[in-house]
C-alpha cells in the first residue's frame, strides 16, 4: 500500500503507478464495506469539494455528491455557465479562486482538444488537488469504478477477457474518454482486452500503442476488432460507449450522422 498520495491530482491514471491504483482500490473497498455495515467514516468532515461542470451529468454528479456527504464533507455544484467564465475568467483564475475557498476541485470538461488542457491549467494554479470528472481524453473515476466491479464480480482480473464495444447513441457525439481509459487501465491488470468498434471509430494511435505495451508487460493482450458478434463471444465482461468516429480528427456533423444511420440500421 502506498501512503504518500495526499494532495495528488487525479487527471489521468497513466500518471499513477499500478501500486498507487491498488491503494485507491483497497481504500474504496474498505469504505464500501463500512458503508454497508453502517460504520461512519467522516474522513472529510468540514472539507468542501468544488465540482465544476461544463457538461451535463447524472451518475458522476450523483456519485461525487453522495461520496462527499458520506465522508462528512460537502460537494459544491457549479455549472460553468453560472460563473464568470463566460465573461473572461481563465482556467488559471478558476484554479486560484476555487483553490482558495475549497479543499479540492473536480472538473468535467469534454470539449475535444480543450477539456484535458483546461483541467491541467486549473491544476497548475490551484493550491488544492484537482480531480478529473471526465475530459476529452480520460474518465479515471469511471474506469476505477469499472475495475472495482470486475474485482467484486469476477475476482482476480488477470487472464479474464473484457470486450469494450462501441454502442449506438443518436443523442450527441460522446467523448472517447471511456474506451480510452478503460483500455489503458484493464490492460495494466493482465486482462485480455478486445476493443470492438466499426472501422471508422478508431482510438488515437498513441492510446493503442500504450494499451498494447501495458498488455505485454502484464501478461494480457489487446486486440482490435470490428466484428461485434465475434468480439463479444466468450467475453464475460462487457463495457459499451458511443465515442465519436476517428478520434483526433474533426468530423463534420453530416458525416457523423451518416455513420450513425449506417450502423444503427445494421
């Protein structure tokens, strides 16, 4: 167990060692057991977490607010459009302001090419830890929750197979952060990971390379597949998301809609 994590930002799990991630999971399991047994654990009493949202949320907002309340603290919900950001407050100013009033800052900003950079600029100016509630590249807390569920339901993930699949959603172009983060995390834990997606919906080449290298080091595997049925065959673990096509390039909406019609009718 690592014991020197106090004050650390969590923007990408790629910046945390496996031993540090293991520690996070150990503490999470302990807190979940205590919650189930009715054992109070107000570890964050009188602490305030600023939650800045540039993008709508149901599960992330609910889970962060519930978690802060259960730990004895308060989650401060802030919509970006209700702040002075629209009138010129910069990321650095937000880091300085929220960092003075709060004990932590959590941000969701998923605009492509902007979100991750914005969160890092806030972190550079903040005197308190900054958490990534989802950006254009990563969704670390979601991936940690997924991995925790795998441990709970399947035990040791080493040698097990998980299919991470593209799923149709006509509502809007979703970020690639879920398949990116889950591919990068599960390959570190020795899993056989199948990334199943239509050929037009690729992840960035550097992500694919990192996932493949992590799989090699951990004794797992990382396979790219465009046959949905084959990808889900004998894969006990499944995760679905609807990322935009060809991450890393800007697709026009007509092209995106055409692809959605093509695959939603298949």
